[in-house]
C-alpha cells in the first residue's frame, strides 16, 4: 500500500512519524531528537510546506539504504530519508515486533543523523568564523572613525595621508588588513571631505 505523504508535515510537527505513528514512551526522547534535527534541516533548506515536504519524501521513500540518500541530488535527501527510516522503525513497534530489523534501520538512521548534524556544525563553525572576522572589522572601523575625528586637523583633512599611517596601526593593533583605498573610500565615507574648503 502506498503511503499518503500529504499529511506528513502535520504528523512531523506533532512529533509523530510521517505516516502518523506516535513516538513510544520508552523512545520518546531520542525520537524527538531525531525528528527535530531532520525537520529543522528540511526547513533550513526551504522545505516547509506540506507539498514541499511530501515531494522530497516521495523522492526518497523507496530507498532501501542510507547510501541511496547520500547519492540523492538534493542535500535535503538525507534528512528526508532519516524521517522515512524513523517511520520504518516505528513500524517495528520500536523493536518489540522485530528487534533485528529495528537495529539495522537505526544504524542507517543514525548515519543520516550524523550527516545532518555534522553539516549543521560545519555551517555553524563557518558562521562563527565570519562573525569573528566581522567583529575585528567592526572594532577596527570604529577605532579608525574615532581617530579620524580626533586627528583630522593634524592631517589637514587629508584622508589619504591619514590612511597611509592608519592601515599599519589597524594591522598591528587589530590584526586586520585593509588597503589605504578601502580605508579612505569605504571606512571614511561619511566623514568630512578630504580637502579643506578653499578660502
């Protein structure tokens, strides 16, 4: 019998499997953990409507092994297959009906879980690295803006001369590299003009 996937999203958000089987009391903690990670990954990848989730599930529901999901052309295939496997495990009555089958299914599902989780970690680490870089940039930019206000007169309003000196200070004090042109034309954009008014 073909599984009706049109209600899969509702089932998933009710902490049930894609076919509507509920999490068993003994397994509810790990069931919720897997379910949440897989559905969050799908949502992050733009699968949030009933139709979108049903479509990606339909693409992977016939797969027998996790390797098939890893070969799926869409990254969301792994999380979707994890949800399919979670449903298959529930159909074994969480191992009470067929412990061996439950064990094998769980091995495949755990691999999906690890793949999704490691992908999320890599993404989080990349985001943190970018944030650290921007944090250095913001601090250096604020320093330069304050120094320009403080020292503008000493440089006769000449942003080029100021930038020549301050690119070295920014590198030494903040470990951040910027060119003179970037400092002059981007960081000091909203500051007084580079030349003194004629008078």
